[in-house]
């Protein structure tokens, strides 16, 4: 995957709730970590699904999420938080 711009909408803390499908991660993102223009949206809808994620993530884990743009599409991605 080649990014066409820097990652956006970065959430340094997101909690893995579970799987909506085998290749679809469900995460809860605290609205206080959101960019100002997304506070209201993420407060009302804290859960989101992510198709591109590190396969080591399991329910109960913390991760970091971001939106990345690629040629022809854009996706949210999730990676584990490294302590």
C-alpha cells in the first residue's frame, strides 16, 4: 500500500471491542482524542469498523487508528499500541 498523503484523523488510543466479521475489527475511539471538527461525531458514534489492521490485535487490546489515503481509495487502519 502506497500512501498519497500523510495519515489523518489519528486516534492514539482506541479500544478493540471485537470483530464484526473475521476481517473486520470493531474499535471504540475516545472522542476527547479526536480532532476538534470530529468531537461531536465521535461522541455520538464512538464505535467504528476497520478492515486494515494488524492481525495480532484481539478484543481487549489498545491500538492506534488513523485514516490513510492511497491511490484510488482511503481506509482507516489500526496498529497495536507499543508500550
